């Protein structure tokens, strides 16, 4: 491998909706999606992604699932790996999907389960 290559990933035309949705069905991978949504390249360091509570191999696994599903691309530079969202490719294949997922996730992050009566009947209440 040379110093600047991409790890294997599906071609744009081969990105499958079911595979993408399955990949994004995990909360850790949705957290990664939110990190990658800024359009930049990100190192694989769990601390820089807000995932310091997870083992490095676990984070690596989640990154591989996203790459193999066609959600992200990984650039290799020497011993380093840099991950970015395949926004253009995903928008080409499934217009509006990423916007809907990111909007829904942002809304969920602003809400938290509460149990105002203490009877187990928790609801969602927007947070300020």
C-alpha cells in the first residue's frame, strides 16, 4: 500500500439502502455519523470522537462497518487512517436520507427520558 490510498469500499452505485440503515442502527455508529457530518476528516482516535469509554478495537470495528456499508471512506496515510463521510455519494443514492437521519438524531440528543411521576411512565421532554 502506498502512503495515500483508500481502504476498500463499495462503489456509489453499489451502496445498498438496507445495508446503510443496518450500519446506522447502532448508537455508536450514529455517534460516529454525527462526528463525521461536519464534512472533515477524522482520525481513528476514540478520544477525538467522544468514544474514549470504548476500547480502540471496538471503535475500529464500528468504523469498518460504516466503511463497508458505503457510509464513510477511509484514507490511509502511512500508519494513520482518516475517516470522512461519503456525503455526496449517499445524497446521490438516497436524496434526503442523511439530512433526515441527522435531524432525527439531533432531536433525540436534545431530549431525554424523564419519569415525572416516578411510576415508570417515562416520556420524552425537550431539554432547553
